[in-house]
C-alpha cells in the first residue's frame, strides 16, 4: 500500500489492512516470522544488506516482517512516516531519549507523567549527563521559562497519568519549535483512535503498546512514531545496536489488537463516561478526574483535541489512603492491577503502586494524593461495574 493510498483511507481501514505484504502462501491473516536470522542468496547479497545498499531482512533484532507490519500499520494510524517497535513502552521512551540526546542536553517534562518515567528522568538519565526540569502540564509560561540553550526535548503525556489533565499540543509545539526543540507526546491513553498529536504539531509520538493497542493485557511492547528523518538515523541505530526490540509474536498480537482498536476505544469511552458521572454524584467521593465531565479543567480543550474522553477515570475517596485501600479490597469484578487499557476493568492505588518511587514532595506536586484511586474501565456491562463500585464505597 503506497503512502498516497494510505492518505486516502480511513483509520478503521488502515487498522485492518495497512502494512501487510502477503507471502507466496497467500495467507489472509498476517503470519508470524519466529526466526532469529534470515538466509541470503549469496555473499554479495549478505554484504549489500549489512551495508544498507540493499533492502531486506538481516536479523530479527532490527528487521523482522511481522514487526515491520505492525510498525507500518501504527505509523499509518498516527499519520507518521516511520514507526520503530520496541520491547516495552519504557524502552520506547529510553530509545528515544538516548537515541537523540547526549551528555549536557536538557529535557523539559511535565511532572504529570507515569511514575517510572519520572524515575528515569530524575535518577537514570542524570547518570549520563542528561538533566530534566519538571513543570506543571498546563502552565505554558512555566514550559517557556524552563527552556534553556541546552534544551532539546519537551516531553508530556496528554491525558496525563493518572489525573487525565490535558495539554494543548498545538501550543506546546509552538513553544518547542520556537526554541529549536522537539515535542514528544505519549499518546498511550488516547491512541490514534481518539487523538493525533503529529498533525497537531508534535514531532514524535510514544506508545506503550501493552495498553490499549493490545487491549487484552497479553503482551509487553512499545512504539515510537514520527518522521523518517528523526527516527531513521539515531533512534533506529540505538535500537539496532542496543536491542530494545519487539518480539515477532508480540508484534502479531498487537496487529490483532489494532484491528479492533477503534471499536474498543468507543466502548471504553462510553462506559467510562457513565462511571465518571455516577462517581461524581457520590458523597463519599471528593473529586473525579475525567475529561468527559464538564467540571474537568480542560473539558473544552478535550472536546477540540480528542474525539473521545478515553477509558481512564480517577477519583479521590474521602478519608485518604485508609479508605482508598478499603475500597480496593472490598471491590468485586475490577482486577487489582496496575495495568490499564484492558477489556477487563482494573483498579489501583497510584500513590503506593505506579508512583510509589516518587518522593512525597514529587507526589504532592503531581497531585497524587493518598485517597486517589485510578480505574481503567473495561468492556464489562457498565451496570455491573457501578454496582461493584457502589458496594465497595458502602463498605
């Protein structure tokens, strides 16, 4: 499928068709190529491929047909030129940072991001001379002020994890580009089904494919999407050498997930809206964080920038950690796990799980309060989920 053909197709068609090249066997579904290496016709062909003079498969660490199909399909969905698939969402972030940065470079990041990413930026990258300044996601003056002559990247999640705060991607793209910096957006919560950061001005999109792209909690994987110029040299070279690679089997699972992505995301959005509205009416709930509620601080922006509110609902229980834990321990149906984006609804306590490695000060700055609970709304009957929450809140 040519680039011109891709541009004329809808997202659902791309999710099912993009990237597939049938083998001589004529298979309808995409095959898995579980091989570590590939055979060359002769020594000259082997030399040409290793030198980059001839296209083709070399070694599955960096060239595999199943992985390539996933990469091309996700690139089409995100409206990017190139995708690099990785072994996890965190390896996608690491590959991007270490592929593009060197000692002395500086990052400006939202502080409203996944706790492990905060740990990477605060404790891992400084060992290699890469520093980070954290700012409030929606304080655009703070973003501008934090940029220095050494700043190379601006990084954020929108919606943020776990409070679903939303940043204006166009505005941040302008801020980044006016300072010759790149804007990197983690699009995990929305996926390309609900939000397209690249057309809004972002330079690179990051995914944890583990979440909604798979949609059934089966595999670990990540992805980086952007232009050929940005991804094709340094980031690809990092993956080829350092081996942050996606396995062919996982790539095949993610391909199957992409086929139903749009349908699933619509269902997640609809169910999450009902759960959020119900929680917002409960006396024992102090505050609900969900972009589909009109009292959300970026409700209007969410309506403009996203085609749906997503499936993540966070809320604060009155009584702090003690009551939050009682709720989690008492709940039925919901799985107590830190994963999200699954067909099965999940529940977690961010302060003691996903963000537990942050200092008390960092959690406070990020708004991760002791009474905060995060829900990932799955595809069960919404009425059953609300009954489960009602019983748990009563307990």
